[in-house]
C-alpha cells in the first residue's frame, strides 16, 4: 500500500474542520439522552404491550443511522450500541409476533427497505461479525427459496410472488381479516387506490361500511398476489449478501431479477410497470393496466417510491456488473415525469407529501411558484404534482459522473426560481434534502457550503435534544413514528463532505460513495480522532480530498479507500509537500517562510495510507478509475 506523509503545517485550523469534529462530538454524545428517555434497560423501546401492525420498520428507524455514524468516524461505543439496539428491537418485534427468525413475517418492501437500511450499515461497519454474515445469508435466502417455509420467489418467471412477503413467505391477499378499507383521516391525503369501483368516487365515500368493504374486496383481489415494483428493494438485500461473502449466486440473482423488470419497462415504453401477475403478465389482475399495484404509480406515493426502487435496482446491478446501462432504468422514470412537469403555484397543488418539501419551501420564501412534476398516474391520467426531488438525479450522477446525468440535475435547477446555494437547517425523514447547495459547492459556486451545512446540522442536533428533554408524552401510547422523529443523529453533512456522496436511498439503498476511511492504528472504520476530511471535487476520473489533523499532540494514520466497497482504484496521486525547514531553529521569533512543491506518486490500488503528524494537512488529487474491482465489505486487514 502506498504511504504518504502530510508535511504542510496548519497555518490555522480551517473552520470547516473544527466544525466537522465538533459535529462528530455532539452526535457521539447525543445518543445517550435518547436511550435514557426512550429505552428500557435491555434496549427495547418503551411502548405498548401489544402490536399487530405490519410496519416493523418504524421501531428500527430511531437507530438506523447510528452504525453509519460509527463507520464515518463516530465514537467506539456506537458500534456495540448499534448492535444492541438492532437486537433489542428485533426481540421486541418477535415478542409482538410480527417478526420471525429476525425478519418481518409479512410486509411490503417499501417499508421493509427502511429497516433493512439499518442492517446494511451494521454489515458495512462490522462485516466480520458472524451474526451479520449469517443473517445476511439468511435474509437473502428468503428470496432465493433457501427456506422451504418462505418460497417468495418464482425462479422461472423471475418474480417475487406477492406484494406482501417476508419470513412467512408470500402473503396471499392484502388484508389479514375481512377485506375492508375504511375512511382514515391520516390516509385521506392519498385518496383512493382505484377509480373504477362502483359507488366509490370520493375518499369520503369510505365512511360507508358497505362501500369500504367493496373497495377492500377489490384491493384484496388486485393487491394480494403477483410482483410489484417496490420489491426491487430486495436487490439490496441480496447485494448485501454478496458484499459479505463474494458468492456468485447472489450476483446472478440480482442481475436476473433486475433484467426481468428492465424488460417489462422496455415493453412499456421505458416506464416501469408497477405490477405483474403470477403468470408473468403485466396487468394480470388490473384489467391489463400497467399501473395500480401496491406502492406503485397510483397509490399511495407514486414516483416517490417507484423512483427509489428504480435507483436502488439500477445501482445494485451496476455495482455488481460494471454495466452503466442499468442506470437507464432510473433515468427513464425521471425523464418521463420531468417531460410532464411545469411551473405551478404550490398553493394550488394538492400534494400528498407536503412535508417532504420543507427545503424547497424555505428557499422559495413568499414566492410559491416552482417546477413540479406528476408523482402519480391513474385511470384519469397523471396527477399529484409536487417538486422534483433532487435525490433521484443526484444519486444517478453520483454513480455515472456522466455529462447527461449532470445536465439532468442542472435542468431541475434552471427550472426552479430560487438560489440553490442557500442552506437551511431542517431534517427530513430521509435525513437528506441539501443536495442543491452541495452540488453547487461541487460546481465551484458555493465555497461556504461546508461551514454552513455543518452549522445547520449542529443546530438540528441541538433542536432534537431540546425536543427530547421537553418530551412529556406517555411513551406507552405514542405514535409509531415517535422515535424516528426524535432520533438526534444526522449524517447528511458528514456523508457529503467526508465521503463525497449523497445519502443512501432511504427505502433500501446501499451507501454509494467515492471514498471511505479506516483508522489504521485502531483497525476500525472511519476517520481517526482529530482528523477532518473534505471532498472538494468529484470528476469521472478525479477525486480531490483534503485531510486535516487538528491535534497538536498526536499523529494519526488514515487509510483512504476508493469507493465504499473498494470498487474503485486510485491510479496516482498529486499532492504538495513542504520543501522548507520547519519549525525553524530555537530562538527565531517566527516560523521560516513555507516552501512547497507538487509531487506525484503512483498508487494503482484501491487504498492509500496517509501518515498525519500533529497539526498537519494534505490535499490529495487522486486519479480514480471507477467500478473496476469486485465490491466487498472487507476491511484492509
């Protein structure tokens, strides 16, 4: 492994570096008040005695990014705490009867992907832990028919056999009991899943029990069997097993399954259909319609989750094959809705997910007109116009670095009337939403972004800690989203700045990053103490990374890895080295003038070691070949 030594002394600690380490420290300490307030001695959440719902993800979501913070460089206790909380929540859900053999009995993959995200971060943070390897194999095996009690997959037709699935196998039907879908104030904003049910023309009609049963029977028939587009999230579960083991069967399954869906999209003009019957026919239970499946284009979220499923599937297939053509799957979905978009007044848009656009609302201020796209499609055509989330195009550009994918990001920017350089302190469910100012920073037009986003993140942590302190709710009766909405750990700024990456896709994506770090002395993932990192530039074949050791006392050893999974290769590195004397002779009142020269070293490896003496910095201009190695969770040692 090539080793460099940082020789440039710090003239003064960079503000971004100080703020970055301050954020790490605050996040490390933030988890304890959360645990003390919301968990019992054994780690289980203080909540009701019984639970018979399906959304098992919500109990995990209060802790999901704790292992991510650890692998970025958070404190040592975070890893055992993350493992403890995953195990505790799994036991609690098992006692509730909704988890079996550590996996949900029956759930849609839109939600399951949210809790799987926690498990992926655990595996990446500690891939040698035998429990993670065994569970990784087991979870993937649920969709490879390796458990005779859970035959979720049809290997001949390349389809998952039901929209609701899990450790109990395919769940036939949408409802557990009598099929009835009654009125709910919380679900009213999503409207009706179908327009062709006699007598059910408005959501308010569901207050009539007879009409609620009529719609329920239709949902039972249409959503109770066959594959749906949301099941593409399972590709991450199987890719995770490949990254843990390197076994070819997992790569083959992902490629086969994504290829099957890509062919269905090709036959549908590029748009992913959202449902396919057990015979392999699209629209088999929908009177031939390509829309109408559970968590598909019509109900309840449309492009919001279809776009995520497409990005996740395309990403995993690209990661495992190096074939960029798989990214055409998410590209086609984005391009279609953007073609149908236009500038509208948000006050006139009946948006089903208004809370997701807090960043856009803050940036718009009093001006309420902006670019929106249709998120859903039904018998009456496209509807539910909402802002185009930059999460999707930025995720694809992050993978391809292709000019066309950057242009898609730019097209959204040009269509929106506000300044993308603005930074606001807010926290969405996905712990994302600052892609706009980050991409402006990478474009060289927003130099103050690192300090601003780190300050905004710090303010967000402080706000959530205040909310935790002031929380007087009866915890045995709180809403199932309570812990997710109070989780004090935020990682968006750290992922962007240190890894040069957007956040992982929340509904089941893997962490796709340009670089990752290991502490060579302590043999653990993440930046060493006192070390701050800033990815300053990303290009197709180039990564510019600045490292700072803030400690005036302790040297640090950093291993920089090309890609989150070592899938990239550093070809060479250019860096500045000191040529003058330092710190100077005893008796001089000032340090001698700093002389430097640019040097080049060959790397030709997926990793590079950097020795950082006390109070030094180094900027690495790294030639980078992307997606040239088989990806793996394996650590350098």
